[in-house]
C-alpha cells in the first residue's frame, strides 16, 4: 500500500468512526456486508466459477417475478379478457421495482403503476366468476378466502413501502424477497380462486 492510499484509508476509517457514533447499527451492518461481499469475491475468484458473480438476491427476485407472470397462464382463455392479466403484470412489476428501489418518490410510482397493475391483474381474474351462482349464494367461505388474499396483498404493499423508506431493511440480505414473496402468495390465491372455489364453498 503506497503512502497516498494509506492516507486515504485512514481518512475513511475516521469518517466511519464519526458515522458510527450517529448510526452504529447501520454502520455495523454495512461493514459486515462489505466484508462478506469481499470474502465471497475472493472465493469466487479462487474457484473461477462461470456463474459465481451472479447476485443471488437479484436472481431470486427475478425467479419470483417470473413465477408471478407464469401464474397468468392458469386462467388464460378460460373467460373473456383473461389475457389482460399480463398487461397488468407489466405495470405491476415496473411499479414494484421502481417503488422499492427509489427512496421516497418511488412510493408514488408504486401506487401509480404497481397497484394499478395489480388491480388489473386481480380485476380481470375475478371478473370471470362474479356471476357465478356460488358467489351470489353469499358463501362465507368464499368471501373469507378473498378477504385473506386481499389482506395479504395489503401487507405486501406495506412491506414494500417500509423497504423503500428504511435503509436498515435495505441492508438486510434477502429482505427484498419478503415483499415480493408476500405479493406472490396473495396473487397466487386470487389466480387459483376460480379453479378451487367449488372446493372452498364445500368446506
């Protein structure tokens, strides 16, 4: 290490100490993440793995996003405008990722695109069964099921907002998967509903 690099290093250490006095938990978490990333980088470099440099958290986010899209094929063609699910899906994903990655302002985008897209996905999925005799029979089981699915989607939205606003949550490895997984659960319940409503009704 040359003299200039050592001097810069010492300045950075002093700056970290000052920041630690203000936000010790955040600084400790960030330093732990830095050390882990560097260790992982060394291991990957030593192993020379072809795909070792893939961001695992981003990879799993991508997989979950794809699964949400694939859910649309469950009801494709079963009722009119069922393909609108995919139109809403594009809006939902764009709103979700901007909404969780752009602090503050992203929340507006989460609602203007993400929630709008989600409403389209859900609306066109449920529109095919609104006139079902089972729905008009005021079945408690059916409405309880939809209420639970709706509550899960609300929780997912709250988690997305908290993730947007909190640096502590962003620093926690894999926490970004939690809001998206919660959305996946709620959306899956809605998408499957037209196919299992007879079973739910008879419970």
